[in-house]
C-alpha cells in the first residue's frame, strides 16, 4: 500500500469523525480551579454576564446578552487573561474572577454577584435509555416559561457545557437541560436518529413538567442547528406549547451536504453548468452515505471517470461529498460503517413543520456555511403562509450560531461575536411569546398572522 493511499484512508478516518459521524469522544474534565467560577452574574450596572466552561477543560468563556464574548485563562500566580471573541488576540477588557477560596468577579470595572437559581438534578427514562437531566428555575415562586433545551449534533454533556441553562433563568425563563443519549451521564449510545432523539426530548419535557409543576406558565422546546430537525418533530408527539429554533435546516441532512457543495463551488467562481454536474455527484455520494456505505459505488465511479479531471472537482467539499468522492470504495466500505451513528439522512422535516399547532420561532444565519439558508428560508416562508403561528427572522452576514465573523486571507472565517440582538430576541420571544422592538440588524421575514410588522434597524 503506497503512502498516497494510506494518507487517503487517514483523511477519511479523520473526516468521518467530524460533524456527522461521532464516536463517543472523551472530554477533559473542567479544571476544579475553573469550575468553581461557572455561573451567571449580575453586574453593578444591571448587565448579566455568564461564565461557562469550554471543552478543553482549561479555559472559560464569558458572554453578555448583547452577544459579546471572550475567552479566559488562569495563569500561575492567580492571574487571569483574556482573548477577544474566538481569536488568539489579547483582550484588553479587564476580567478578574479571584480564586475558589475567595471568588470575586470584576468585569470591565463592574463588580458581579453570582445569581442563585432553584436547581434539581434528575434521572428519567428516554426511549429505551436512562437520561440525566437538570431543572433550573429563576428564584422565587412565580410561574415562568420553561424551555427544554434540545441538543445540536455536539457529543458532549449539555449539563456541563450548555450556557443557556443559566442565561435563560437569569432573564426569567426556566430551563430543563439534559445529556443526550451517549453523552455525559446519560446512558445508551450516541445517535443521530432523529426519531429516537425526538422521543428523548418528549420524555425530557414530561420530566420537566413533573418537576416544575405549578411554576410552569408555558413549556416548549428550544435549540440550535440539529435541533431544527428534532424539536418540531418532538412537538408533534407531545404537549409542547412552543418551539424556538436557531440556525437549523428545513431540509434533509443530505440536502445540507448538497447545499454546502453548491456554496463551495459558487464561492470558487463556478457557474450553473458546473453546479449541475456537482449535483450528480452529491446525489451519488448521498446515496452511498444513506445506504450505510453498502451501495452506490458504481454510480460514483462512473461520475469520477466523467468529471474527476475537471478543474471544479478539487473545489467540491461539502459536509461529506468531497471526502466520499475522493477516497477509494474499499476504504469507504471499511471505515464508513464504523462511524455511522444512525443518522436520519433522508429525513424530511416538512411534514412536522406543517403539522405545528404551537408558536414556532425560527432564526436564520444569513451567511451560514454549515447550514446554507436559502432553501430553508423558502420552505419556512411557505409554512408561514399555511400556518399562522410562525415567526421567521434572519440575521444577515452571520454564520452558524448567528456568529459575526472576520474573513481571513485564505477565505476561512473567524467568529468575533454573536450578533447583537439574537439573544435578546430569543429570550423576549420565549418569555412573552412575541418579539417587539429592534434587535440589532435582525430582518423579520414572517410574523404570526395577527401580528404587525416591527421595526428593523438600518445598517
């Protein structure tokens, strides 16, 4: 076996360990000298800042409701230092958390007081597995909206890393957060079977109802990315009273790869003729992946013979198509099934979206490379015409996560912050069931039929 083939197989193995084909990764435990500082704090000027752990175990991230964020590290001698956004650039913003024996938050010249929430740990039955959950409620006895947090595709503990479990209660919204199957303290094997995950979400909502009882004003699902497939489906199987989705897709997972490939090629300067050829390839690679890497190779081989020497071939990447198209069939057959996690590749989300009988908020990232929004926007506008309960909002010039970004010389993007207005819009809608006001540069594309248009900030 030559080095070129060995490298190809290694690349494939690395690729299939990416966004779709997870094994159960091991995450480094959060360092104790950092874990003691995790929490939501109210500053003297009234702002809320959340301090959350990162999956490297050695750093923290602060976040404000307006979307600004930075990374924090603790050095020998108890000195804290920061980095701007998601960059390696030093952040001059002064942040000091003290130490575990004498914790204190000083953030940008403001002292912070840690907020206390009513918290209950629990275990409950999902679809054939036992799941670990946590109810986090604002202090007091008043009835409040409760959001059940539905995972994206991440394979780590939501109970450890999900910062919405503090941000929402800090703004008057209860949260039920749980480790999805195969992550954290939950049982079972990690899966991307949307039917199973929807059933787990239904079980989580039932458990949240049981624990929160009379404190629930209304309860529903909230989540980002992959949650766009899971939460609406779970709502059709439960008594959820709302669904809030950020940067999800209203098309199949296979379409996500297809749309990413089209975006890759457009950005490389290729026209419609090339896009049509690439669509043949994505149809073939999608068939292989959807078959569990068992079938479809003859069709792909024929397309390789036809197109592989054309200039555009090297510009084709996508979620998986570039890797599948450029690795030998024997490697795909060998490695593919090892990493397949039962993903519902051909899942059509439209029946569940059309069947929604509860208010639905959907927030699009206008320049999303991971979940290109064009087809999702079109589909959701059609749902909004059929269903009077849809609020559709888009933040232009943002990537996955509603993240603003800098474009680097090589064309890659470096996130700088969450778009101003995104978190405020989400909390307002969950809390009040509507949006009212200006939310940064948000563009409102659809509102419930009885609602009136709201102002949009100018650029």
